[in-house]
C-alpha cells in the first residue's frame, strides 16, 4: 500500500504568492511607465526633465501614495526573491524563456536594492533633491560611469524583460504561444532601446550638465577626492 504526499497547502501558498506578485506588478508598471517617460523627457533638456518630474511628483510624492509605493516595491522584492528561490529549488530553468525570466528577475532585484539604497542616502542622509542631478551625478565621469552605464542599461533591460515574460504567460494561458513570444521579445527590445536612450541623456552627450558642489560632495562621500573630467 503506497502513501500519497499531500501538496495542496504548498500549491495554494505558491498561488497566493504569485497573485500578490502580479497585483504588485500592475502598480509598479504604472510607476515604471511614469519613470521612463520622465527619463526620456530629458532629451529636451534638464529643465524639461525637472518640470515633468515635478508634475508626476504631485501624485507619487503625496505621502500616502509614496508610502504605498514603497511598501509595494519592498514587498515585490521580497516576493520575487521567495519565488526565485522556490523556482530554483525545483531545478534549473529549462529553455530560453525560463532562463530569461529568472535572470531578468535576479537583475531587477539587484538593481532595485541598489536604487533604494541610493535613494535613502540622497534623500535622508544628504537631504538632496533627487531631480535630474541625482542620476546625472553618477554619470559625470569615471570611475562612476564604469559601473552606472551598464547599471542603468541592464536595469532598464531587466525590468522590461521581466514584465515581458510575465505578459507572455497571459498569451500562453489563452493558447497563443506565438503571440506570447512576440510580446516577450517586444518588451526586451523596448527595454534595450529605452536603456540605450537614457545613457546619452544622463552622461551629457546631448548638452552640458553642471555638477553642483552639493552633488560633488555626495559623490566624494563614496569616492573621496573625486573630480569629474574637465570640460
């Protein structure tokens, strides 16, 4: 007589985690869209970037909304880490899309942890306004650019790819595998294009970007004696 292991509780837990993960994803997609629009508006200049950001901030800097957003981001990182560990415990990913989902999720996790730490330092420790000068400061010259150019590009690529792999499952559930694959690829390409477009905006390739003393002091906290390239 054989015994049967009951796995319903574990399965139900996994389903609840995924549902929570999807709900958070909807909220974050709205904020990410706004964030990318803000970054891309920088193609028209620093004043435009800051003006667009000020408009968006009237919503996401409203204290109750900002608190909810931070809770959603934090819980999404925890949920993502749990789901990633559970997935890897079941075995190595199999196939292109499985690897893509796992790797993009892992990169997004690292990107956001770094981003939240930098936000904490800039706003709460240095009491700086995290406007255009915040991302532009770390793109002002080497050695910071050696890290932050791939950081921004891969971060944007990772988040868009991860969203795309999630959207792909909706098409698969409807029996539309080809459509699902195109959705995933489209999000990956969009992530690469947006990431590539942000780099010249923040590095000063389109127009001069002044580095004020307060942001120079911020950078020197991490690298004493730092001096951006002349010109």
